[in-house]
């Protein structure tokens, strides 16, 4: 595959938050994220009303399997046919699937088999959507604005978390799961319409007469690109280890910790709110500044500091101190994650970006959630303290790995 370049459409030199093209992409991403939250709320509610706890867990975990199996293939497809086509097609498919489920629930009661089937299909489409939507930023803005776009993307995720769950709960309360699924489908429709209005820069295609590689060869080529790259290779190790150490304890582990301490749902809510506030501040900092000096070093140090707070969270004696720890974790790990995303976007060659994004997304959206059963079993056997400590050690190991590689430690974001 020959080297290619992208000439970004729109106004060069305009900051991302004043670029209409970026704002349309951001609106589509935000709307889609809110739709995801509403969908998962409706799916969990429908599963809980249809089956027991085991069936509910099975329904919620079903979507992670196709994401784990097909995410890398989604990255290959995004590079082959272009991320815009893939992201629009997959978003439209999500809209049709969820609206179809809403229509079916008007005629019949949900069954566990139906919900699992929908979760599996949704997971397949997600495996196409996530790498493609992550590969779009370098094609819609200039290189110097990519860190700011990652900050805006982080803010969008925080907004979606705040808005999506209450919206899904309201829809379920008013019209049941069918209404919530219909609301999610409507949000995906809005997201698709906004994506249709996004203009992206074309890549120079390989010269005529060059043989087109098979999908398997292109995937292997993308993995070689990561392995041989002096920044991307170690960066993927950092992302993998830090996500595995972070996701289990902070998602499932926090629920179990709140139950053990008797903090209840309200106490857990304060901790999650504090974490979201810290992550939002980190995203806002990057969105306003546009870049940070010594990005690679800053990323590693913030993740390392955040991992220490993760270990301490399990030993917080009160909700107030636990919420303070959550705030610090959100600020430190959130900033480190945003910098990692920006480094992925700027370090990867444009023609490999779909495949590179699929590898990083594989850890965050597929592999890490599959650790929930392990975390649950470990908490039942050893308690929350050792599990949080192990997660912190794994997260810190990722940061130390990054510090050990000079090219990543010295990596900078374009100004």
C-alpha cells in the first residue's frame, strides 16, 4: 500500500470549535452516544422484566462478543471503502434495527432470545461504526486541531452520559421499552442525517495497476504498521493495560464497593458524578488549549497518578472522600485518555487510521468489558481492596511501559 495524504476540506486555521464541519461531526457523535445510552437503558430494563439476573447479564454481555471478534475487520473496511461510507451505513443500520425492535414490541412481549439477537446484531454494527467514527477527525480538520477535537469528543461523551440515562429512564417510564427503543432509533436517525452533511478529505488512491490486497493482508499490514511504529506500538500497550486496569474496578467494582460499604445508590451516584466532573474538566482543558506540551510524558504521568488514586479509592472511609478520589481519577485518567486518543490520531498514517483506531477501540469497547466476570469473581473471593489494587497496578504498569519507550515519552502533538 502506498503512502497517502489528506487535504482537509473547509477553513484551515479555524479552531475546531468554530469549524462547521467539525461541529456537524461532533453533533452526530454526541447524538449517537446519547442514543447508545438510551438503547442500553431500554435493553437492560426489557431484559430485567423478561428474565432473571443471569439472563439480564447474558443479554447485556452479548453485544461485546461480536465487537471483540469483528472490530479489527471493521477497521479494515473503514480503510478500504472510506470511513464516511462505513459510519453512515452502520449508523443507518443501527437506526433501522432499533426502530424495528420498537415496532415488534408494540405487537408482542420481549423474549430473552429476541433481546440477545438484537444485542448481537447491534454489536456487529458497532464493530463497524466505532473504528469508522474514530477515523474521521483527521479527515475533517487540520492536524493541529486534533487534540482540541479529542477534548470536544470527551465533552460529548460526558454530556451523553448525563443526558442519555435520564432520557432513557423517562422514555421507559412513559411508554415502556418500546418507547425507549423508538427514542434511541430516532436519535440514530438524527446522527445519520448530520453525518451525511459532513465533508471529508479524500485520500490519494493507490496508483493504477497495483494489485488490491485481500482483507486479511490489509489487516496484517495495519498490525505491522503499529508494531513497527516507534510511537504507536508502545502506545497501544499503554492503552491496553490501562483500560484493563481501569474499566473493571471503576464500573463493576464501584457498584460492589458501594454495596459493601452501605453507601447505597445515592452514594455511588455522587462518586460517578464526581468522576464525570473530573473527566469533563480534563476534556474541557484540552478543548480550550488545543494541545499540551510534552504530550507523551504528560499522558504517562497522569495515568500513573490516576492509577494510584484508583488503588486508594477502595479504602476511602466515606462517600465524600470516595467522591474526591473519583474526581481526581476522572481528571487524571480522563486527561491521559484524551491525550492517548490525540496521539493515535496524529501518529498513524491516514491510510492506516481505520485499522489503528480499531485496535485501540478493541481494548476500550470490547476486551475490557469482557473482564467484568473476572472482576466480579475476584471481588467475591478476595474483596474489593485487593481487586482495586490489582487494577491500579495494571493501569500503572501501562503508564510505566510508556515511560520506558523514549519515542513515546518525547512524543508531541502538533501546534
